[in-house]
C-alpha cells in the first residue's frame, strides 16, 4: 500500500519515495545512499507552527527587544551617569547584543532547511543588524521561539521588559526632557526623593574636612590665574568682594564630592570645583564623577559659603534668569536658560 507521508519542514503530504518536497523544496534523502530518509510517518503536531502563533511570537519578541533596549539606553541617566558618551555607549551595546541574540535564533531556524547554503545562514544573521532586513530575521527568530516551545518564557520576558522600561522612563523623565531641551548631555545630577528649598539660614561649616568619595585633586591650570578667559571670568578671579553680584565663570571641572552638613535641608551639600579654585554647590542635587573634565560656562549670583564665594545651584530658587514651573512631582523645572553650558576655551 502506497501511503502518503509528511514533509518535516512544511508538514504537507508528499509521496513516500519523493526525493524532495514539491511544496518547500526540502530534500528528503530518498535515492541518496549516504543519507537517511528524513520524511515522517506522521506529522509532528507539537512542532507545527500555526501562523497566529508566529505573529504572536513576533509581537512579543519586538516588545522584548525594544523594551530592554530602551531600558538599557536610559540606564546611565537612571544611575546618575547620564553623559552623552555614556548614553551612546549604552545604546550601542544594548542594540548589538540583543540583535546578535535574535540573529542566533534566526540562524537556527534557517539551518533546519537542508538546501540552505552557509552563506544564506550567515546572511540571515547579518540581516539582523540592518534596519529593514532585520524584519526577516525577527520573523525567523519568532518561529524558533515557537518551535522550541518558549512562548510562555517569551511572554514573561516581554512583560517584564515593558514594565522595567516604563519605570525607568518615568524615573528619568525630567532628565530626558533636560537633555532634549539643550543641556548637551550634561544631565548627571539627580534629585533626592523629597522636594526641598535652600533655606536662607542653612550655612554649612566651611572648615569641615571634605568627604568626597574618590574625589580627584588637581592643581589650577595656568589660565586659572587670569581674570578673564576669553569673554568670561576665570574661576580663580572670583573673591568675596563679588558677593551679591552676577558673574559669568568659565572653567574645567577638576573635582567633585558631597559634604555632610547638619544645618543643610537634607543633611548634605554636593559640589563641583572649577579649575581647582571655585565651587558650585547644591543642597538638592548630587554631582557625580561624570562631571570631571567637563569644560563649563556658568552665570549666577555669587554667594558666600563661610568665607568662600560660591554659586548655589538648586531647584528651590531656579536657574538664573530662567522661566520656571512646577512639575507633577512638585519640583521646579526651569526652561529658557541652560545653567551649565558647554565651553571650549579651557585648554
């Protein structure tokens, strides 16, 4: 009795002695002494991939891919290291690693076809890194996920990636807005969990020893002794005589840190130092190591920290000359003026 059998690739009925599938071209091995016939007596119903499962797997794979990539891209901002360089590195690493994983899954799916050459298998992997061509690779990868019965795991991973992405975007919404509005990527300051204002009577002890973790020390640059650097003041030229006056200062960040301060609103103040000579402090924000070596232009009113002239950067008073409003978390957001501006004349 000449019974029909099934192709292991497309699962359609084919003649038992057919050397290849007339539908998909899969080579069955019939007529080749060196190969064992590959056709099936009965179709593997648990391996059959209905179109609706392929579409569902593709959708979940895309959600997982973009969720995890967006989350990793904003991770430097979430961890208070959100410079332009760090964000670009995070985006590049997340894209390459996740696309390589999808490419491996697509490679495994295409490898099931015996008539596929090595070049075609490598090609489907490389297509993953091309924006338009990636659609084909994602489709093949989604078939692999269904074939290996990992749809449940993919569903959980996609939901988790979407949740993590949403949390991180919400937590960094203000910093992302600041970056897009023109801070040139210098968004490495992070607010504390509760709003506060700079209290007028909060005067920290200027003689308290510095407690800057891993803070660097450096000697002032030769240009620090000049009164003017280009068209703005040298950090070393600001003295107590300038208190109450608006000054524009340009310099390189040579140090950073946090200081404990019992009389401060949140028990600390954070600072960066320009050219080792002039401090910009904040009672509301933390400055991180990402500020080191940045060349900045800052305009503000000179205030006194003990006997030392400083600029005070805080959400309680807003930026100098800026238009400010209160966001949905009750914090002051200021537009119109970029407080920390890029400057190219430090070297």
